[in-house]
């Protein structure tokens, strides 16, 4: 996913609102996450973004999380996986391999999203909540683990 200049501007404004700058290294991190079809670990980010210092990667990922640009997803063995927040990447869900821990993005159909929205609203209403968003992780076996 290539980020448009307006999306880079929105991310820059988001960072500025939290007293941060959209530095060259943060831009590289954002572009690396945007280009991936799935959430990435910091080592995967470093592999994809050659020349990015490891210490800077961790520090900048933390700053991007605090600003709401990136979100952390629990990965296998509770290692962190990172992706752009839905505001910048679009709404999606995840397929998670219960064996190897691989996580992939899934674009939900409109029909599924309508059904989920109705179910989430009903659950929230029954418990007295106003639900603002939902996240779905589908567990199963990836093609590699299924054939093993």
C-alpha cells in the first residue's frame, strides 16, 4: 500500500498534536508497515527497512503507538506485531495460525461487517456499553501448518 501525500500529511499532523515530529526514520517505519500485507515484528521491520538502526526502530515504534499512528497486536509467544492504525490502513481483521503464530490481514466483506456491527451493538446495549470499534481474530491453521 503506497501512502498518499495527504496520508503522510495526516500522520505528520497526528504526531505534531502529540508534540512529535514526522522524522525520516518514522516515515520509513510507516512506509514499511504500509507496504506489508500483515502486521510485522520489529525484526521484520528492520529486515524490510535496511539501514534502520534497531534502537531507533523500537523508540520510534513506541512514539508512533503513543501518537495513535501504529497499533500493537499480540503475536506468537506474546511478541509484539505492529501495523498502521485502522485510521490510516482501513478496517480489517486478522487470521492467526494457532500452530506457528503467523498473522495475516483479512479484508471483511460488507455483509460480514453489517452482521458484526449489529451483533456488537446488541452485545454493547445488553451490557450498557457504547461500543466504538471491534476487532476480530480468526484462529486456525495456515496453509503450511495445515499441510504439515
